[in-house]
C-alpha cells in the first residue's frame, strides 16, 4: 500500500502499490480521463507528479514517445496509465 494525494482536491487515499496510477485514481473516484484504455495512445491521462516521482516505475519507450508530443510537458509529467505505483507516498496534480 501507499499514500496517494491528489491535487487540486488535496484528498489523500491509501491505495495498492503495483497497480497503475490510472487504476488507483479511478478506484478512489478521482476524475482521471482515459480514452485509449491505458495503452499510452491518447494522452488523456497526463498528470504532473509533484512529490514522489522516483517511487513510480521508470518511463518506458511508448510513454516517452507520447509525452514528447504533448505541449506543456514538464519534468514531472507522466501518463497515469503507464506509471506503476511503488511503496513511497506520491502527490499528483490532475491537469
Ligand atoms: S489512458 Fe490513454 S494514454 Fe493513458
């Protein structure tokens, strides 16, 4: 389990580690979008990880290529469908 804090609501949740950030956000009812079913193809699940970035799985090729095409990408950007939660607490900003 890990602690997931979501901005702008500021709500914190205990969620399972080892699942995608997208699944975790959806499971707690936060308004995360997904148009491609978690295939790194739609960019709808783009979030900014403000705390605990290193706790997430490393960015793989498909995610990296998709992130490259997003305007306004920052070093904290992740596709929630591709980021797997680790054990350390994280904070994400919904975009
Ligand atoms: S759900 Fe489509 S890129 Fe993540």
